[in-house]
């Protein structure tokens, strides 16, 4: 009986992080006007149920319901430039002044190193994605420090500070890392390497004496 209880406790510990993981809010209906270029970006989330669609139409209208997410020339009627198949939260998307390029910072995930961290798009198509593991982040919580993110639209430079206090600056037009941290070996790694080297020497000396 004690073994069964211990097994359940172990399973609870293993799966508890995914149960209490912070889930990002679903994308909302929003729009962004590019005043200098007469463009407008519309985000219309996918609405699965009939009741939800009826509520949406009642609030936003039938025309807005039929409008696909993407970038348009802000004319009458609207002229599409590109569509997007993803759903984005407005607080995590960063556009170039022309609206052709943008970056999206993904929310938290319990998939650790295999989860996407930041993606880059051109004309609505994804061109590059960095995983948490690519940025040396493996913990199951917010990978970035939200209070220390900055975007310079003049230079298209997006700067993000990770939860582990590492700073990355990306060019959103290419997805390339402009500036990143210099990784230095941790003390534990240095000790481990020294230990293995000493053990190797001792082993070699021992073999020679035989």
C-alpha cells in the first residue's frame, strides 16, 4: 500500500508543473493601423462554435466575421496584401513600419527546450523560429523577462531579456541575432572537466605501471 501511495505522489510531482502552468490568453479581435503607409492589420481569431460566431457577429458585424486575418491597404474596399494562418496576441507581435515584416514572441510552455521562443515572418509567411533550446533556455516557465523587452521600429531591432538574464537582439527583417550573450563555462562544468582530466591521467599512469 505504501508503495502505491508513493507511486501516486511521484506521478503528482512529475505532472504538477503542467497542471499549474500559466496558459497565455487566447488571441483577441484587434486591428493595427499603419498611418504612414495607409495599411491596416486585422486579427480575427478562429471561432469554432455557432453560438460564439453569433455573438461575434452581434458585436462586430457580419463583414468583420468574413474578414481573414492579415495586412490590407486601408481603402474602401479593403485590398489584401497578405493573409496569416496563425493567431497572434497583440502585445506579443512587433511590426516593421511597412508591415511586411514582423516578429512574434511565443508564450510560456512546458515543452522546455523544444518549445518555440520567437518567430519571424515576411509577407505573412514564417521565415525563422528559435526554440527555447536555441537560446539556451530549458526551464518550464516564461522564457523571457517581460519587463525588459524593447522594439526599435526605426532599426527593426527587437531586444529580449530571458528569464535567465541573457539579452538577445534580433533583426526582425531577417530573424538574425544582432547581439547575443557570450556563453562562459559554469564553475560546475570547469570542475567536471578538471576531474575527468585528472582521472584520465591517473588511469594512464596506472596502466603504464602495469
